C-alpha cells in the first residue's frame, strides 16, 4: 500500500526546487539500477532534508542508513564550515556506491562513511549530535533512538524516516514485522516525556523530534 499517491507526490515535486545535477544523477542512477530503489529519499524529501540542515546549521550530523549516499549529501549541504556528517551503512556494496557518489559530489572531506552494524558503531562516535537522521532497519528504531538521545545536543534534532511505513501502520491489524516495529517506535516516542515531536506526512512519513526545554 502506498500512502501518498504518486499523482500527489509528482505534483509536490513539480513545485519544489529541482535537485542539483549531481544529486539528480545519483537519484536517477539509483532508481534505474538498484533493486531496492524505493528506499532512496525522493526529490521532495531530499530538498526538505537540505532545508532542515541549513536552518539548524549543525556542526555534527549522524545518519543511520546511508544507502547510496543521496540523503547524506542533502544533509551535508547545511553543515557549518568545519562540520562533519557521520553516516553508517550495513551493506558493503551500498557503502561502496555511496562513497563513489559522495566523492562525485565533492563531499568526501565533510562526510565520514562507516560500514558495519550501527548499534556497535554509534557507541564509538564521541560527538554531541546537532542533527540525527534515522533511516535503517525498522526493528532497531527504538534502540537507535535511545542511543542517539544520550548524545543529542540540548538543542539537537532527530528525524526518523518511514514512520508511515507505506500506510501499514494505519491498518486495524498490523502484520508486517517492520510495520509493527515502526508503530511501536511511534508510540514509544509519543510516550517519552523527555522529548516532543511533530509527525510529517512527507513521502513515507517523517517524525521530527527534539528534547523538551
């Protein structure tokens, strides 16, 4: 089930500033060649990530789930001059593709790519995060959330992707394992008195989270 109809997504895209040439090529190549191309952030979401990062102007960004590097490049556009983005990818093949794309975008000095299990790698990264983007295995979202919250700057932000999970979280009876995990994550964050959040119906759903003052 696709929650946001393609006609609406196409209309939204037509009124959103176009991607630059490098990002457009990365997006097109992923759509054409990757067997799981649906996992890439679309043009509208990519531009939204760039805008959010530019508004926050983070020094340190963490991305959990690199895929082909599209979202990392979008997020890195808002970094401070000497800022760093650390992105983690489990699959070596995707990490290799992402690194090629990051180099093509000229972002290799700002983006640090880590390959392996994010649950292990996060603990080794000694930064206070200004912005975190969670877009990896859905069954670990609560684990990732709890880990990054420990190191989230007092004015930091978390963005969690796919919180609609193709609309399956709206089903009266949820059967898909990932959809069950996402529904549990959404409820976990809602009940967390340390944070507040807004649920955005962009693409497959984004949850924007910040610590309470």
